[in-house]
C-alpha cells in the first residue's frame, strides 16, 4: 500500500504542467521554491522506496535461483540413487536396491517441491520487476522535472533581478532628465537663458544710444554752420551758399514760409 501510494505521487508529480501552475500562481517564485522542496523530499522518499522494492525483488530472485538449483541438485541425487538401486538389483541385493529406490523417491519429491517453489515465485518476480521498472522510470521523470523546476526558478529569479535593475536605471535616468523643466538642471538652464536674453537687450539698447549720439553730433555741426553764415551775412561778407545744408536747415526751420514772400 505504501509503495502504491508513493508510485501514485510519483506519477502525479511527473505529469504536472509547470507552466500552467506558474500561470495560476500568485507568487510564482515562492510556488517554485515550494515545489523544488516538495520534489526534493518526494524524490528522497521515492528513492528509499525504490531501493527497498529493488531489494525485495533481488531477494525473490535469489530464492528463485536457489529453488532452481535445489531442484537440479535433487534431480541429480534422484538419478544417482536410482542408478545405485539398479546396480544392487542386478547383483541380486534386493534390500539395498529397495533402499536406494526409496532414496530416489525422496530426492524426486524434494525436487518437485523446489520446482513448485520456483514456479510459485515467478508471478511475484514478474510483478515486482514491473513495479521496479515503473518506479525507476517515474523517479527519472521526477528528477528531470526537478531540473526543469530548478531551471525555471533560476530563470524567474534572474528575470526578476534584471527587471528590478532596469527599473532602477530608468528611475535614475528620469531623475536627471535635462529636458525636464521641473528639474534643477532645467531651472538653472532657464535662468541662464534669461540672463543671455538680458545681455542681448542691453547690447541692442547700447547700439541704439550710440546711433542717437552720432545723430546729435551731425545736428550740432549743422547749427554751427548756420550761425557762422548768419554772422557773415550780418557783416556783409559771403553770401549764403545754396546746397544740401541750407535746404536741410530750411526744412528743419520753424519759420512760416509766408514770411519769405514779405521780403
């Protein structure tokens, strides 16, 4: 009964679909760890049971071979006793002839008993041999399944560690994202951009002020020339020149043009 129970467990575990079990598990790694422990324990128990079954089979086989040997030996003794009886009978010794015939009969009886023992053991040996073969096959399947479980577990653990490492790297990269305006680097870059824009504005403003100063210098030179010519007129000197400067001065004068008609 114990052997049958172990055999049933071996067959059930060997047929287990690991991928299906993993799909239905809440925590695949814990489930695999538990399965590895269960398989290891069951394999150890199965190995003990298989060893015991093999031992029992070997004992049956030894007894069977012993019965076969005994049957052969008793057969030889029966033959020898029968021949001895024939020799005594040929010599006229009936008493000794009967004695060895009786010995031959006893030897034949024991030969038959040994043959019966051997024949009776054959079904048990065949049955035990079948059980041992199945247990060995199931044990090999369990060991293969244990290797599969161990590989699955190692693969799962490696994938879990890889995923965790990738997540950490992703978080680290995200924390130093230079394009993130909310990051310290983004804010520092925005500050520099504002300062650079301010400098450009100051440069444009300085350039505009410099142009205005040159324009003022040109206007001042024109006024000096006008004053000089006016003084020359008053002193009866040179006549006022007609040119771009005079025209420009007239265009800039606030004098009413009708006043020239009165001259």
